[in-house]
């Protein structure tokens, strides 16, 4: 839960049970890991094109993995 708190109002990537991936800004979540995302987009795969989703609520039991999107400053600092 600490990672989720640090990821609030930041961009995250979600992997879903359906093998799809969604990127969006995490605005809030609840104890069941239901997620409220803004500026969400379905990331393209080999089979499907990407799609803008806008503001969504995602049921927590569909989520397999939540990852913060690395910021450019952190990547540059780690490579030095």
C-alpha cells in the first residue's frame, strides 16, 4: 500500500488479467484495490491498437500488477 500512496497523482502502468496494459494517472484507490484513473489509455499490443479511455474506475480483482512509470530524472540519476 505504501507504493500506491507514493504513486497517487502520478502515472502508473497496470497489467490486467486479460493480458492488457493500461497507463493512467492514479487519483485514488480503496482497500479492495479498486482504482480511479484519469487520462487512462489502453496500450497497444500486437493484436490490438491502443485506445484512449479517459477517466475510468477499474475493479481491483482485474489488476495483476501495478507499476509506477519511471520519471526521466530518476533514470538519469541512476545511470550516472
